[in-house]
């Protein structure tokens, strides 16, 4: 299949610049993936689509302030975007301007609060960077780093926590798992009270999730690996739910990729490590029965994953309907439930 097969027209004004308040008052498009039938609701109505037999799988990763602005020894300004931690103070990064940040270049952030040395180039054109700082790197990063909002969001975020899920715990993501942004503590309490199991897994969002597809044929796209994990307790809960006729409802594409990575050979088991799973139409889902997700960029790997679950034509019809119905798109936009 070709990347252009997953393209749709989106007016720029439909890209959400700010989050909805309260979180769960965004729109929710509910899609029957077998019939293609569409209903228009609000996110808080998700409660009526879950039963006591279901398991709701959430990604409890937390976004780090991954964007650092620094100064080179020559005096030129630069940007270092943290992608993935490789060792205590060694990170895989993306840098600007790439041509001027050669191996051995030294950078200062916050008037020397953090210093860094540029290392080797990665296979995706990034850099390995080693940092030095007074105190812990985490504290220095929290002080100097900026939240890594996507480039299509131009508004300044007033509250940094609005780019975190309310259940975010494990720091390590360079972008938010955005489907989870719609949940409030109160909505989660109502879901639990209904008897639904809420099950955390982990995937640290990195380049694999948001890297654009630049090849003509999708099978030529290589996914960048990301760290994920699922515990034995989580596996047991899922298997028991399926045995009892329950559904596994994934919150976000990152939860889907974690679950399916842990069942790559058809048998779900505990997993902790790197995944570069690329889910496209024709993929046979082994764990996931339903998906809560946002509306994704044209031609993205995320739209390809959604198309794998409900069919490409059904997906594109849903997206075109969302445009006509004035849904809000991308990270701070509205959601869909595919079941």
C-alpha cells in the first residue's frame, strides 16, 4: 500500500490549539468497525460503552520537558530535543541546526547549569549527546526544559499538566499519549465503580510514534524503536477477562502497540524492552478488541494502525465525517471509539 492511500484533506483551522475544559467534554465519535455506523457523543459518554467484563488499558508514561535551548561555544544558538535515555546522562536526541552540531561540539544550557557534548550521528539523523550538570539531570531538566508540544500547536500552554494524562507516572516520553488526555479522575472513578478493570502498561513515546512517513510504499517505512513494558499481573488480568467474555479496550495507539508487541507470536506474555512494531492494514490483532484514540495526521503510522483495526475506507470515511462535523484534530483534539 502507498502512503498517499492514507491521506485526507484537513483545513488548518481544525487543528486544536488548546485543550478542552473539562478534559472529558471533548467530542467522541463512536464507530462500529463492522458496519461502519457512526454516532456523535461526548467523551464522558465512554462510560456507557464499557461493561464490567471489560479491561481498559492505559499508558502511564509521563512526558518530560524534552526541548532544551542552548548556546554553542561559538555563540550560536541551538536546540536539543531529547528522544530516549540510553544511560544515566546519555540521550538519543534530535538537534538543530544539525549541520553545525558536529561530533565534539560543546553546548551550554541555562548559563552552564547543564553542559553537553555532541556525540555520534544516529541512523535517523539525530545525535547521541552526553550531559553534565550540578545535581540530578532530572532536576536540571525540569528547570530548563520546555514541554515538547508538536510543531502544529502554536499557542503557548498555560498549564504544563494539560499535556500530561491525569494518571501519568513513569517519566520518559517525548510526546503525550494523547488519547488519555480526555480522562478526568472523576470519570476514571465512575469507570472503576462500574466494575471495569483499569490496567496500566508503559510505552515511552518517541520518534517511532511521531516520525512522519517519507517513503512512497508503507512497507518501506522503518519504525524507530521505543521502550515498552507489560507485567505478569497485567497479562493475567487480560487473559482472565478474555476467558470471561470481556473486551480489551486500549486507550491510545501506544497501548495497542505495547499489547500487540507482547503477543507477537500469538501468546501474550510479560514484556519489557524495545518495540518497533508497525501495524498496518492486514495485521491480525491478537489482544486488542476496541480502541479509544484521537484523530491523527494524514499519512501517519497512527492512521495506518487505526485503518488496520477498522479498515482503511471506514477510517477515511470517519475522518471525512469528522471534518464535516467540525471535530477538533490531533493532540488537543477530539476522540474516537472504535469497537
